[in-house]
């Protein structure tokens, strides 16, 4: 692996070659596609330094990013295979620690549980959750703004997950604490993070035992059914798979809802057209996912061999970041990418869910949640305006996963 040591803040620059460019700082979080545009157009495969001080190669053009997703030489595990004989808690090792074929044998257990048809069966309950949360937000605001992340996006994403996992009402409050903590580890003390991992592990294993004895029609039951039929995984690996599905389906969806609403706040014509023709919202979801994404890069990969992109060879052992945000705005793939076009014919070619073996297994649920959320929000109010200038919104998280802490909006009357 690329072994150049991390650089400590305030440390003097070492003598030697010029410092690598550092394009992924605080300004990047608010507008990643803009920050990456110059790199994509002038040096599409660039060696940079991350905010942690480590070198990495950025791959930014859509054709190259797509190829990178499909190249087995770009490894998530770095060539290491977790020892299946070592006892682990859920989340100690997840799918992002595996490459095919190990990744494939574990991931395939989730496939039958997460099909679009399976997710559509939960639509009525997810729509009910959206309506109830919007009712409560509307009632609580008076004439003031709604803080959409806390009042709607977070509880909606969590309730949607509880529906597909069939978590009883009386268990939900206790489950929300560890899920929220692990979604924002920076805001939790190390001890709280460890406790949250233990609580998620206990929750998942408890559900596995319950559903093994009394199967239902939920995600856990279907994963266990696939495990019984196919085998090929340890109990720890199944527990980690379920825990990952639970957590990965929370904050990414929360942030995608927030970013989609930010896009609509900045494009009143699009907001108005979707409100007038809500049947266009499912297709518009793909364009909104192309427009902005919580994950500007896929999970960092390691080149197991020298890998060539165009005229550039990335040496074996290097860290590689495939830039989803840059690819989604590449004019070679999407004409006039700086225009938000809900009817865009190429929108479904966005890479927000990845591509190939590591394509997001929860994409059908995420699309359903975004469709329901936006339909509910636009159907609730005849106009939605930002309560603060959009350029003043506070972006946190990091360059691998951006987080919008708050989104205050001013709803204008019932639609």
C-alpha cells in the first residue's frame, strides 16, 4: 500500500519534491462537483493529498470511473482476506472489506430480500410514515421554518428501515440511538461508538434467532432463507451483512433527501414542475442522484497491480479514489451536466450507487424512499423556500461521506 506517512497539522513541510495538491478540504464539501471539474478536464487521473495527509490517485472521467468499478485489480480489501475462523461482532468486518469471490458469496444472500418488487410491498407503510411526519412537522412549525433534517429526513429514513426490517414499535427508540451514533461517529465519544457497535450486534443476532424460529416477510427472514439454501457464509458474516444493510440504509438516505431538497430549493422551476406533475418524480430521482451525492467517491481502493487509465499508470500499492461526483458531471457522459433536468435521458447512468460487483444492494429501497419523500414534501406545500441562503448551509462529514447537519425551509401554504 501507499506508505507515505500521514502529515500532522502544523508540522513543517518535509524537504524534497513539491507538495501534492490538496483539493478535498472544507470548501470541497459544499460543491464537490465544481471542485473536481478542473481536475477532470485538465488532469483526469491526478495524484493528490487527502485531508488526512495521505497520497491518493483521483480518477475523475466517467469512462475511467466506470472501468475502475469493474477492474478486479482495484481492491477494497487490499488483497487481504478476513479470517473466517476469527470471532467478530457485526460491523467489525463488512462487505467493504471483501473482494470477489468472497464479496459475492456474502452479498448474494441479500439479493432476494432487496429486489424492487420486495421493496414495493412496503410502499404503503413508508408512505404512511412520510405523511405522519409531515403532519407533525407542519403542526409544530406554526408560521416559522421547518428544520427538514431532524423533523423529517432522519425519522423518515429510520422508520422506513424499521418497516423493511419489521422492527416493533416498542424497540425502535432504543435502536435509533446506536444507529444515529454510528452514522455520525465524529459527534460521539469513542466509548459511545463501541457501545453502539455492541448494541447493533446484539440487535441483529437477536433478530436472527427470532426469525430462525419464526420466519416473517422481512429482510432478516429472507437473508436467513437464502443462507439456509445457499450456505457459503459464517454466522458472523451474515450478522455483519444485516448490520451493514441497516446502517448503510440510514444516513446515506437521510443525506440524499436533504441534498435533493437543496437542489429543488435552488431550482424553483423544477420544483414547480414536479409539484404539478408528480408522476415525473420517480424519473427525476435519478437526476437528483446524479446532481449531488453524499459520497463524492466510492470506497477507497488499492491497486494490486499497475493500472493504466489513458496515459497515466497508477503504480501497484497506491490508494485510488474513483470520483463518482466528477463522473456524474462529466459532459462526455451527460450533456450540459450543470443543468438540473428531471427528464434527462442519461440520468440513470449516474454512478451514485456504484457499478459492478459492489453496486449498492439497497438501491431499490433508496429510490423508493426518495420518491415517497419528495412526493410527500412537494405535495404538502405549494412552495418551498430556503430559510437561510443556500450558500450558508453548513456541510460536515468528510470527503468520502458529506453530511448536511441542518436544512431549515420555509413552507408556503398547503399544496
